[in-house]
């Protein structure tokens, strides 16, 4: 395997590690942002539920008032009918119906009064909740802005790293690329390691057969460690050598 390919694989491995670290930092920022938003979201949810309940109570109150109005109109007609009854039997029937309608109307009025009291108390509660929402939103504002700025910086860095990654990928042959990508896909971080001076794999430190060591040092085909599977490159040379 040529020295150029070794360098490209090492740089690709380095860039991928940096990409992983940046993505982890982005996830951490998003988790902190989600955690910071919890009080506001809870306050908004409570306010919404209260607002919906208030709307339903007002709707129910209007229905009760409408029902009471219908009964008042019915009572008025029955009162008019009472003035025109012809006999005692007819009068008893009208009075009985009047009594039933009046009791129903009074029940609607009482229920409507109860609802009006609940509506007033709920409106006060809603005002307090909306004040809490505004306060939570004001407290979250600067923190959210800071976290979103941090996330934007990390995302910009991620974009640069991904561009660099593409540049290194283009410099690697198909065979090496497939091995590399399969390793990374399996969650392995080390894909390429150097042969140590004593003939051991630089990743798992298992000894490599002498003949294979010579092939690695000769820089021929891509050779993988039989023990751990990483690509093994010739020993690194120091600047002095």
C-alpha cells in the first residue's frame, strides 16, 4: 500500500474522529437547549389547557343561557295560555307544565351562575399563567440565543470537516475505501495502524508473521491484521530517519 494511501487513510480517520466529536457536541447543545425549554413548554401547555377549558366553559354557559331563554319564552306562552283556559282540568295541566318549565329554567340559571363563577376564577388563573409564560420566555431568551449560536458554530465546523472528508476519500482506492467504511459503519474507530518495530500490530499488539511483516514494509497490497482486522501500514519513520 503506497505511502500516499496510508497518509490519506490516517487523515481520513483523524477527520472522522473530529466529525464524531463535533456531532457529540451538537447533540449536547441540543440536549441542553431542550432541557432549558422545558419550563417554558410546560407553562405554555398549562396555559393552553386552561385557555381551552375556559373556552369550553364559556360555550357551555352560552348554551345554558340560550336554554334558559327558551324556557322563559315557553313560560310566557304558558302564562298567556293560562288566561284562556276553559276549565279546571285544563288549568291544572297548564300549571303543571309551568311548574316543570320553571324548575328547569331555574336549574339552567343556577348552573349558568356556577359556570360564570368558574369562568371568572379561571380567567384570573389564566392571567397568572400567561404572566408565567412571559416570564419563562424572557428568562429563556438569552440562554436560547447563546445555545443556538453555539450550535451554529459547531454546525459550521461540521460542514468544513465533511468537505475535508470528501477530499481525503477521493484520494483513496476502492478497496481501501470499502474496508475503511465497513469498519466505521461497525462502530470501530481505528481502521489503520502502523506496524510496530517489534513486528506487532499497532492496534491490538498481536504479533504479525515475519513474512507478512516484510510485505507490509515493502508497501505492496493492503494487508489487514489477522487478529483485529485493521489495515496495517509500514512503521512510521521519525523526522531524523
